[in-house]
């Protein structure tokens, strides 16, 4: 049982930095569109993703080989954790964007449940949104939504 848990945690630790890499790549978007309030949310998302991934991976890096029974648990918890990390830019941009003329649509993402729905919608490839007017979202957040959908679509394929 302990060995199984070690394998699952190690493999989850390998998965979580994907969100961090996405956030680091996305830092170019606010630079291009002059949305300076978006740097901190993306940097925090990257830092949390890398730190959590390292905290799960390194203590268990010598765990045994992954088997099918582990894969099912890794997939279930992986979706959950990736979606939770992917919701950070939504929540944090709503908080940091408040002083930059943020729309009601952006401010709706202060609700973690709304942000989580948006994130899970992207990573599952469904593309559903809680945004009343997605066209009013900052370009960086529109990019993040599209990026999660693209990554989700790649995972489905």
C-alpha cells in the first residue's frame, strides 16, 4: 500500500510542472498586450506548480514501476490537481486586475468555483465557460483559456 502511494505521488509530481511550463510560456502574452497585472498571477501559478511537483516527486523518485492500477488513480487525481492549479490564473487575475478597470466578467473569477469550472472545462476540452462575455476578458486570460483547451485536446487525442 505504501509503495503504491509512493508511485502515485511520484507520478503526480511529474505531471504538475506541465501547468508551470504553460504559465511560464504564457508570460509572453501580457508582455505583448501590455497587461502588466497578469505577470504575478502567471508567476505564482508557475511557482506553485513547480514547487508542488517537486515536493511530490523528489521524496518518491525511487518508487517502483507504474502499473495499470496506479495509472487509473494518477489520471483521476491528475485531472483534479491540474485543474486546481489551472484555476489560479483566473482567480489571481481577477484579484490583480481589479484596479485596472476589470470587467464584471473578469471579477466573476474571484469565485474559486467559477475559476475551477473554467479550468476543468479547458483541460477536458469541452470549452464551456462561466464568463458572461468572454470577449471582455483580458487577452492574457483569453489566451490561458485557449491554451488549457488546446492542452486538454492534446490529452484527449
